[in-house]
C-alpha cells in the first residue's frame, strides 16, 4: 500500500486556492517553525458566505494537501457550515493520511477556525469561545 493516497498526491502536486487575499475579511495563522508546518488562511466573506479562500503553507506535502483540501471544502459554504469542518473530515476527504501526518489535518481545521474567529472579532459577531482552538496554548502552535 502506498504511503500517500492519490488524492493527497494530487493536492500536493496541484494545490487549489494557493495565494493571498488582499484586504481579507478573516485571516488565521497556526503552526510553528520548529515543527516545520505553518498555515495561513485568508477568507473573503459576503453575506456570511465564504466567497473566496486562499492559503499559504510552509510545510510537508501532507500540510499542503490538507490546506488545499480544507479550502476546497469550505469555499462557497456559509461561515456556520465552515465552523463544522473537522480534521477528520479533511483526512477522510484526502482518503486518509499516515498516522504521523494527521496533525496536518488538525492544523488545517485550526487555521480555518482562527480565520473565522478573526472575522467574528472584526465584525463584533458573538460566539462561544469553546468553538475555537486555544492556539495560544496548544502544542501545534508552540
């Protein structure tokens, strides 16, 4: 059995939604240089719909594939649907990740949620803090 699925390899070799959105409505960055995986997600939101999403990822192939797949999964969705995205759903959409690379799908979920939190904060939209990762204290970010 191959270490990486065809979907992981496709999203690594041909990542979707790479880039920066100038004047993004929400931005989320997670990870650290020590472990080598850093993800930054940019959201353009209109009427609570994610009209555009871009990412910049510095990291391994699994990190790039996870970022690419996660952005594909939330593009065109409402901010509330995007909040439901899980790392498990990202990994499943990629037809699995090796156990030692599952943290990449976790980072993708956390980056999207951090970008959504940024959007909520900028627009004074109330939310339950428990819905968001505690990135200041999580082991992925420090």
